[in-house]
C-alpha cells in the first residue's frame, strides 16, 4: 500500500510540524484538533508557516477540521501527535472509524502507549484489523513560536518504531519508513516505550527546579541551565532503574546518553563520556528551549503520569525495584496535588491486570 493520504490528529508542536512538513513533501494531509480555538489561527492563515534551517515555507494542508471522522475517512496513515493523556479519548472515538487497511501511528507512544491504545480500542468495540505502531519520540524536535508558526530545530535521527503486536513490526515499519526514512525497526513496543527519554529527564528537571520555575515563571533555559550536575545525577539514577527493567526484558540496554546521541541531540564527545550532565550541556537542538512557566505542565503531567508511572508498574511486574522513580512520582504528586499513581497509566489501563511476567511477554509479542 502506498501511503498518500495522512490524517494528523493533534495541532500542537509535533502535529503542526508534521502537517506542514508532510504537506510540503506532497502528501494529502488532514489536520484535526478538537479545539476550535487551536484551529482558528491556522484556519485564518489557511495553513502553517514552517521554519527549518533558516528557511521559511508555508504549507496549506488539504483539510483543517474539528471533526475526527472527516480527518480519518479514507486516510492511509493516521498519526496521533498528541499528549498521551489524550490516547484514551482518541481510542474511544477511533474504534468505530478505522478500517482494515489504515495504519495508526502513535507519535510518540511514550511508555506503554500502544498497549493502552489497543486496550481502549478493544474495549470500545474495534471491528477492524488492528494495525498499530509507535515511535520512541516525536519525529521533529520543534516548538510553536507563534500563531500557525512552527520552528523545527532538528529531525529526530535513528527513530525507533515498533508495532503492537510485535509480529507486525516488519510490515508496518516497512510502510512508515517510506514516509519517514529516519525510522528504524525496534524489537517491540517495550523497546520503544522504555526508551522514553522525556520520562527519564523531564520529571527530575522539573522537581529539581521547582522553586526556580515558580519564582521566574520559567525564565531560564531548561536543559542548558536547569540540568545542573545534581539534577543530572538524579536523571542518571532514574536511568539505572530503567536499564534494570530493559535488561530483565532482554532488550538492548542503551543508556540515556546513548539514546540522546542516537536521536541527534548531543555530541559524539558527550556520548563517549557517558555523562548525563555533559550530554545535556552539549545538546545544540535543545540549547534555546526555555523552561515551562509552571509545574502544571506536560513535563510532569505526561512524563510522570504516562512515563514514570507505567515504568514503575512494569518494573514491579518484572520484579525490579524503582526507588528513585517512585520518589519522583511522590514528589511530583505532592507538588501538583495530583495522584499520578492513580490517574496515570497503570497496568489495568494497559489491559495487564493480574498477569504474570511470562504472560506479559507473550502479549507484547502476539497481542491480546
């Protein structure tokens, strides 16, 4: 199947970058957001201005809509470029709209995203063949810098992608790579989900800089200034716990610094050093990215609730203790007054209640 028609669900940073880039590359793009307010500036301009490498272009997607059925009707590929907190509602809406040939791509899947989406689709009465895959992170390192205006700092290199169930990875990645040549196949969605470097990095950075964020409303560079040596030590500790889970699952034990380098986010010298602090200091694409203005932000709401929580839950399933991850979940919950352990992505929400480790690996490979 040649992918020609692409529905992009979500008009935030990644969604706008995807819609603009894919339009400029000749695909028929339908951009959907449920928010009329979000869509309004794009509709007023008739499209999206995309800035990359000092070059400015204007892209006019074939459809801008707040009706999801319009967006996905006849689409070959459906890209969900939205926070993982929205996956449940998307799954409920898409269950009755998907056909047997459409590919659903979570960009990114975060940690356990495909398991969650598949469970929601199943519970919502999906009749079509499930063709579901996820990437480790967004295809673009980007930010909206104005109304209907997105800047792409870099395209993510060596972007791992896997299908759920894992047996479909070769087929689906074979199609996705025609759209995104930087995509490479991963073993399964645990390899992609547990390579969620946002969950490893952002919660420690937010908790460690809570006072600075509240005092300055985020008037500092999050990566270059906020990731101090002490904060980097906490990130490294989270990564050690993550790697214990990865090894228990028999997956490639790539460290945070190695993944960061593979994505094109730091220097070869930083990779060779193995230092989290050096890797973040020498991250050219992230150098000018400011801190969130408040703690009520996706760097905690998403990266704790849908990053660290499922990581800790999967750790328990694997018999791996995660004391630093657990501490960050507790601190973030207290800071924001949000019970992330209950509201986040639990084993139950992934359809994994009461299962044993061996059953878990069978589900990842063969599906529910």
